């Protein structure tokens, strides 16, 4: 779904792929690399926009993580996506200015928009630029509101929130919120609005007076309330979560856990969603202890739920055979996704949720 009528994407993220390389080592995720800096920026931006718009699925950000580049020139596919985008977020850096591809993306967007360009480009400064760097005029003259680096006399140059924002990273959070607020205002100025049927539906929790739709019965007819499904995934699996939502999200209301904020608020958000939702889908990789902790929490909250806990599908990204996560009192359905999210994976998940 798109927020601004007449477009297929509300936001197009233009960046140099060298700026999204995952860090070499993260002690807490020793078995696999974490997401890159740009991917985390997009994840946090999506979260902030969702809270402002009121729906996770009510807008669309185009973000190429597959590197669709052909030689050094824009492919027809990328050019078409740019022309169908309401706004452009350019992640400026030395790598961006060194990329012929990135500069072509910006120039094409400017050329396509022409007299309708005003306020549609948002420049995120990831790194300071060299004094002798060749400028990109199309990105000049924009407010210096989204600078994600700082200098101080103790630490010197400091890139904010790499690989992910710690709880006390106030500057990072403020700049994300500023970017999201400005984007939201621009999208509204361009006619962005929720479809009438979705305007009163909240982002999380159950709507007042909501008719319960049990997952054990037939799928609701068009216009009926859809089941609320809680998608529980670590931040590093945001790409997998997006693939799941885009695969079957139009037949369910997806809710993601809150990861930013004070620990008490994060836990309260998690628990309330687990209580209110009709079902949960878990994305699990090598960190099985994390998954078991989440499942134990579901079991603990069972007495506070209005409905029984249905079988919990676990999208297992691990190559190792793991038939169960071994949590007493909960039924899990392990769905092998070591080869990625494929149509058969989504079909099995859909069957399990009875969507």
C-alpha cells in the first residue's frame, strides 16, 4: 500500500552499497553479521513513519538491498522505480559522491520532477565529506537537519548508531524523528492519506469493539476484521520480516515489536502485543536461546489472554535441523527457511495461520 496517491513508493532510498556493509564482528551475534548502517536507518525510519501515519502497511519505502546495478549505469528497472517515487532520501557520503550510479539516481529524480521538485529531496549526511570532494549540485541547498555524525574534542569523529543505536543514543533518535517528521509532513502535503477503511484502525493492539476472528475458523470475508498477527523478529532480521509482510501481509494485520526506547517501555509494548494479538510468528536463526525466551514469555502471559494460544509458526533461518524449541505448554510449527523466504515457505505459513 502507498500513502501518497498516484505513486508506487512514498520514499526511494538512494545510497552507496559500500555504506551498508555489515560490521565484521558483533559479539552478541557471533554466528552471523548484523545489518549495515543504511539498513538500520531505513528500519528505524520505517518504524517512526508507521507511528505517525498509524499503520505499518499504509506506506512504502523502496530500498534496494539486492544491488540491482548493471555496470555503471542505471537499469531501466531502477529508473522506473525512481519515477514512481514521491520523495527521495539520499544518504550522502564520500562513497555516494564517488558512485556514478548514485549521482545518476539523484539527477534522474530531479530531471523527472522538474518544477514539482520542491521539498521532495531529503539529504542524510552519513559521513563528513572531503574538502576537495566534487560536489553534487542537486543535493546542495537542503537543510542540515539530518547529519548522522559529530565531532568532539574527546572522541573525535563519531558516526552515530553504528551498527545499531544503543539505548542512550539520544542524538541518533532525535535525528531519525526529525527526518520522519519532515518526510511525513511532505507526504501529507502531496496528498498522502489513509484509505477510509483504515483511518480508525490503530497501529497496535485491538480496535475498540473489535469482532474477534478466531484463527481456527474460515478466513474473514472482504471488509471483515482481519486477524492481528504479531511478527516477532530481532532487528537484524528486518529484511526477512519485510519479505513475510509483503508475502501475506495483505491478509493479516502485522505488528512488529518496539526495540527503541526505555527498557520498561520496550517490555511493556512486547507484552501488550503478545496479549492482544490473535497469533504470533517468530523469526529465529542460530540464537535459539533468544527464541526460547520469547516463547516462555508467551507461555507466562497465557492466563492474561482472552483467547487460547494457537500454534506458533517459527520461521527457522538456521541451516541446522531443529525440530522443536522445547518450550513446555506451547505448540510450535517449525518452518525451514534456511534457503530464504520462498513461495512454499509463505504458503506453509499462511496455512498454519489459516489466512
